[in-house]
C-alpha cells in the first residue's frame, strides 16, 4: 500500500500511545509478533512525521526567502499544519525526540518562538534552541537569533549582536539574512548606517527573488539612498511587485512619489486613486487613509468630505493615531461633518498617550486657543515644549511666539529667536517670516535687514502670504535690498497703500496686523507700523504705541513713555488717549 504524507488522516495514531504499547514485554510468540507489528507501526509513523516536518521546514524557509517576514510566519505555519491535518502537540513531541539535526533544533525553537502549544518560558527555550543551531552555522536559525537580540526575546536586547548574526546568516547564503543585513545597514542597527551597503544587500536578496528586498531596493532608487536616484527604475520595481499583488508596492505606486505627484511616471491622480482603492479591498488601513485624503482633497475623484470622514473614522476605530488626528481636524473645522470642537479635542487627546508628536501639538493648540477646552496657556506651553524638543517644526514656531508675546512664561525674545531658528531649520514657512521680523526689528538678536530680507524671500517662496506682503514692504522701503517700488507693489497687501510715506497708511497697516484683518495677527509687526506712524506725527499711532508700553505688549512696561505718548496723542485730539490720561491722574 502506497501511503502519501498528505493523507495522514487514515493514520491517526498517537506516537506516544504507540510507544507505550511497544514498551510492554510479553514472552509468548503472539506477543513477539505483536511487538514486531507495533515496532513497524512506530517506524512508519516516525518516517511520516519526519516527512511532514521536513515539508514544513522547506515551506517556511522558501516563504522567508521569497520575502515573508517574521510577523506572518505563525499564520503560515497554522495554515500549513491544518492543510496537512496534523496535531501540533504530536509534532512538538516528535521534534523534541529528534534533535539530531540542526533544522529540527531550529524548528522546535520556532514552536516555542510563536507559542505553539508550548509551556512557560517559551522565549528562553526558543533563544537556547536558536543559539544551538546558529552556533553550528544553520543560517535561518542565525536570522531568528538576530531577531531575538533585536526584540530582547529570551535575552537582553543587543543591537550589535543583531547585526552580528544577520551578517553571519548572509555570509552563509541565507536570502532572508541578506535582506535583514541590508535593513541593519539602512537603519544603523548594531552598526553605523551605510546606505550603499544597505542597497547592495537588498540587491543581493532581490536577485534571489526576495520581494520584500525588491520593495526596499525600489525605495532606495526612489529616494537615491545608496544608489543614484532613478525614479523610473523604482517605478518599474513597484509595477512588478504590484502585479504580484504586493500591497505595499501598490500603495507606493499610488503614493505622493509616483502617480499622485508624477515622480518617475506621468502624473495620474485617478490612477493613484484606483490603486489605493485596490489596496483597501485587501484590508490595508494605510491605503484607506490615503483614499480618505483623495476624497477630502478631490484628488483623482470628485471631492467628497463626508465620505472622507467615514473612511477616517473606520481607520481611527482600528486604532491608527494619524487617522484620529485627521478626523479631529475635520471636527475642528467642520469638514464633512458638523463642527464640534469638543469632539476634535477628544480625538486629539486619544493619541497623546501614544507619544504622537502631532497630537502633542494639536492638544497644545487647543489649550492655547481654547478649542474644545478652556484656554490654559500653561498647559499649552508645556505641550508645545514637548513637541518642539522632539523636532515638531510648527510647535517650535508656536513656542517661539509664546516667548515673543510673554504670555507663558515671561517674555524672552532671545528664546523666541532660538525656537524660530529651530523651526526654520526644519523648513517651517511661518517661522521664516517670524525670524525675519526679529532680524528686521532687532528683537532678541542683532538687527540685520539683509538677513531679514533673505528670510522673507524664503518664506514667500514657500507660499506664505504674509511673507509676500513683508517682502513687498522691504522692496518699497529698501529694507535689506535696493528700493524697487514697482516690484514691491506686486507683493503689497491688496495694493491698499498707495503712498508708503503716508502716516495714516502706516497706522492702518499696524491695525491690520493687530486685529488680524485678512492676515494672521502679529503684535510685533503691528507695533512696528504704529511706531513708524507715531514718528511721522500720527496721533493714532502715538496712542497705540503708548498702549503697548502701558500694557507691556511686545515691549517692557514703561509707564513714563506711555504717559508721554498718551499726552501727545491727547493734545492732538485723540479721545482714547484722553481717557487713558485720566487714569494716570487718579
């Protein structure tokens, strides 16, 4: 009778039970014959289990070499064992009794590693088995041992040992080992980051058919990491992988660096949208998030903010913090849903415990501006500071502004400049403008109009409207550049001031910034315009400058200066100044 190892159901015999039968010792001839029969059965079962285990080992290694990573192996083993109609405990028992081969030592470690019907202390047992096989140069065991050191599984976390064993595995010819060695080089795991070596090892694994390595190599070509930047080659790799239904590749084809923005391929927002849609159908939450962005912004599909909200909610309910953040923005600004600032605050607050920097900033903003919660400048300052220290450029800009205004803590123009500078280093367009104001007016730093002009230019190039307005002012008045009134007019705020020497026009510009009429409120810029108007004899400008010195807005409190300015304004007929003068005389 020819028995296939795939037809195990007809031989549903417990190895342990067969062994117990064999251990009985009878001297009569029938007992001897029975024992021979039992021994024959045991040998048959032993060979069957050996064949099953060999089949499983070959299957898992092949999957690994093809690009399957650690997170998917448990599911694959479960599925394969089910297909073979096997009992996990019987396989573990067989493996524990057959530790004469390196592959069996490693594979028993796999059962402990993924908690297949095993006892306590699985991590230690898995580590010990992987170590035994790895020390005898079994390459796949070396990869698993590297991962134990990376995760601190059964041993203290040691990134240098992670690299050591990945290198050993790769040098022993393991395809998955080559991929992980490239990963170590790319992200500096246990070794100095080396993008060229990273790309080299990704390429080595790719040549052997590893799809994950090919995806990472495509990213290298897209970004120019370790290789000459080649967006066309990157796209070709993504297309090959997308045809194999690799979700990450389909997502990359649709993302901001390919069809969405036309990098390496002709821009096609509709194609990007369709690729996101295909990937969503496979349960890929990041693609669902990107699809929501398409609906929200009308990219590749008709704009539908309500549908975007539905998708954001689905992804947020799955625990993705960036979706909570987007959903919070929708509620805060009434995009696709009824405006609900309290709901927005609650959504932002959900993600703050997960150390998500943008959540730290959003909650800080809510406390700063009283969005969905009572205004609390102290909490706002603390949260801005946390996010700013971690490199969040917008938080850095806001922190600088708090220092500039002196709301919390005390006014410190030097610290304001420091944080504006940090935000500028991170490319924040608003910070360029704020820092330019500091250099132009000498706030917290030495006055440098040339530097101010350069910063205004950079901010304007990044599209900040206020910076264009300020740049126009620089051209008209020759601040940091030669006077060019014609060019200045092109940038000037709504071309509203025909005569820039007009004291009333300067006052009005100050008012625009103080009240935020059509521009972001900016007390520093408002003060400067009022001051210029006052110096030209404008009584309204004198009153405003007096108010700044009286209240300590932007400048230090100086009641004497305030009094003198109020007096001049009052003598010129300003009624508000007269009222404030009465306060001094009481």
